[in-house]
């Protein structure tokens, strides 16, 4: 049984198709909607079309989409441009939680569905057109989704747009109908996704995958026509392309992201801006980045004042911007990465320098990393030499990216493994979980106790990097990323304890226990069991086969032996 099939989107009201299946139910598991944004001489940017038509966006959301779907005038983007944005949903928007909870339980942290933000995947076209008053045709096609499938959705846009710019709405209707036939996005599965006469074959990563494991393998075609186009990834970017001008500062940037520091990326285009921000956020995988981030941010953004106020410290957010106006606005921010057009020094990409923050005050500062931050760890000179040598030998960018991704993964794992090991030691022993007592509590996390474990089981066991690891951990403890990691692990452990408790209860002689107990005690037991079973269903707890059925059968057996008035009361609790 597919766990996603019972959940329905609260937004799509139109019913159609065979068996009364709600129309757009499958579409809404992948996308919120598709928008067409155009430039009107009198109105400026405006939404020309939203599809499916019954999708309800608030006026605030529509305004945000309008401004985020166009490069600002300073980017000078002629021709076709692809980029991404991330925007906050309006307060009070309803969303279907059941499918998100199940999906997010099985998906890696960096691929989980957003519950309070939308991603926008944009294909913008600007070409000269004498028939238009302004002299230019300007239009954006935007895929709005809660899923961070950057590579898949930009590939999809490349398939759609050639026909879309000719046929407009009829093309969108056909595409949306194709997507409404797609299977649900289930972690761990290889899926075939038909669209416009093509088939994309993808695999959605799962938490059970080996970190840095092999990409999707082509499966049997099952008589598919045409032959599927296999995408090796649904989300990974060309990391090397994103970082090639800051390779020598990679260690520092990784630390800034790990610590949730406020970072601004000033880029020459929304493409470079959004790809760099996504690359930074992904650099601490498999740790979840728990701060806000905006791959493309404009002065019209609804959070502009909130993020640029000078009356308080900058928030924990990574912003990607292109407008030179931000140079003055972000002078009080502690870390600014200024990227220019890529320049070569002989065969090698020119590396930007670390510069003092006061140098940012000039109107057009040179590319560089403007910060006073001193990294806790030393640079990995071996990695830098390997990558630079790869450029000279014309090693393919995807190979360079794989080297970078492996390095960052191993670095993050070296940092997180001691934390995971210590956290596991806080879990009560399995033998202390008994059927007749409330499960024991997880011991509290002690920073000092953890630090004392590092001498014998710290990052030095798995990483060659030297430096002040203890100082890095102390700073990490104050960051939103630690808070998010700890809450997630604590919740997982609490649910594991709940599972163990239900399993030992199911193995106990419950009927024997009830023989010499009063009616009040038996009813109390039944009510507690019912509460536990309801909670287990709500949290989708991963119990051993047969545990729920065994406990439900026991409850049913006991309830049927009680007086009728009590039976009626207890049945209302189920």
C-alpha cells in the first residue's frame, strides 16, 4: 500500500477521472501550481496565469512570485535564464500534513518537503520584440513546489519551455495533465515520469541509502516508449562550478554554514546567486540546515525590512542578491561573499581574496570574501591542490564536483559522528523498558560531558584536518543547526522508546494480569493502551510486524468482557 495515496491536497476542489479520484491529487504531491509572470508597461510584473485554475494563492504570495520571477535590471539577462527562489508562505495556509510526515520521515534531511516555504523554479525569457512598446518580450514560467528537487525541475522546465512560449496555456494544461498521472514521490523508489512525449527516470533518495552511494541505475523499461532519459540526481548541483572562485576558502564557508552565520552572496546574476546559495546549504549534508535561506532575494521581498534592519543583529540567514543597492544595505553584515564573472589566471580560475569589511563601503567592491571571521580548522591544502591540478588536466566538472561533495560529506560526518555517538549513550538500556512502568527518560545532553569524550572519540579519528575542533563545537552549540539537530534526534529517540514499550507490552501476559484486577484497574489499562495506539498511528511509528494487531485484539477482547455501559463508553475512545 502506498502511504501517500490517502492524503489529499486541501486546495484542489475539482473532481474528475475514473473512480472519483480527485483531479490534481497527484499533481499536488509534486507541485503547488505553475505560474506565468509577464511584464506589463503600466502594472510592471504581473501574474498572467496560474494553473491549475483552482489553486488559491494569497495576494502577498502573488506579489512575491511576481518580483522573484524576474531578474532585476542590473543583471542584464538577455535570452533565456534559469534560476530558483525560496519564499515564505502566507500565515494560516492549510497543508496536508499526513503525506508530508510520512515522506519527510523517509527522505534525507536536505530533500524534505517544506511546510512553511515554497520553492520557485524559474525559466525567464527576454528577447527583442519590436511589436512590444518597451521593445522587449519578457516572460517567466515558474514551477511552485514544496520539494527541493532543483535539478529535476529545471530539467523539466527545459523540456516544457520551447513549446510553452509558442502555445502558452494549452501547453501548460497538457503538461499539468501529464504530471497528474505521475506516481507519488516516495523515497527509495525509482520512478518513470512521462511529460510531453518524453519519460524522465529518477530515483528519490532515502534515509536508508548509504551516504555518497551510487546514483540511479537504469531499470527495465517495461515496454516504455520512448526510452527513458535517466537523471543521475534530482537535486545535486555542479558544486565545482559554484565554488571554483572560492576553492581556497571552502573550509571557512563550510564553517559559516555549519554555525548558521548570517551570509550574503552578491552575484552577477540570479542563476549564480541561487546556485551558490543552494551549494552552500548543501555543503553540510547530511546535517539539516535549520536556518532560513533565500537563493534569490530582492528589495521588494516582504522580508526585506526584517532582514536589513540595523537596529538589531543580522538574522541567521543566507541571502543571494544581485542588486548593487545591497552593498550599502548589508554593510553591517559580518560575512559577504562578492562574486564577479569568472576570471582565469592562466589555466586556473582566479581565487577571490578575504578582505576587511570596511572595504565593502566602496560603490562597486571587487570580488572577495568580506569578513573578519577566523576559521577554527586549517585549510585542506591537499584537496585544493588536487582540484587545481584537476583543472590543469581538464578533469570533467562532474568529477571535480564528486571530489568536492565527498570531501564535504566526510568533513560533516567527522564533525557529527561524535555527537551521534554521545547522543546514543543518553538512551536508556533496552532491558530497563518494562510493560508495567512508564518508559525511562532520555538523559539530558551535557555539553561538558560531551566535550570530555572528544579526547578518545573525537573527529581526529576520521579527519586529517587539524585545528580547534573544541572551539568549533562550543560555537556550534549556540547555533540553530545544533538546536534543530538535537530536537530531531531527541524526537526520534523518544519514538524509539515508545516503540520498545509497545513491543514489550505486546509480549506480556496481559490477560493473566487482568484476572485478579478490579474493573477500575482494567478500564485504566485499556484507556492507556488506546491512547498509546492512537499516538502510534498518528506518529506512524515503525513497529515490528503484528504488534499493533496483537494489542488491538487484546483491547477488543477485554472490552467485550466488560459491562455494556462501559463497552459503550470505551468504544467512543477508539
